C-alpha cells in the first residue's frame, strides 16, 4: 500500500508495485485537497485499487458512490 496526492506520486507507486493507493485528500481542505472531480480524474489514471482518504465523515459518505474506489478510510467517520 502506498499514498499519493498527485499523478507523479501515483506513477511512483505503480513503479513500486503497490497493490493499493491511498489517494488524498478527498474532502479535507488542506494543502493536498483534491475534491471529488480531481480525485475522480486521478483515480482513472491508474489500474491500481484506490482507497479514498481525507475528511470522510457521516455527512459526506454517500458522495463516495460517485467515485471509482475499492475502499475508504477516515478517522472523522469513526469519531
């Protein structure tokens, strides 16, 4: 498993032959903020399984259906 925030990092993780890529930040507005549209575009640029990360909560969990992801992870969701 590896983590990525942009296309360059996704390609590095592919070279490293990871099975899954944590792609962040989906909802949390920090310096790595992607938002739904950019997240969706980046996730389509790899054949690796994508795990959504960053600001996932009970309030926005339904929006994950819009994305092509295998899993999600989030501390906010479980708090």
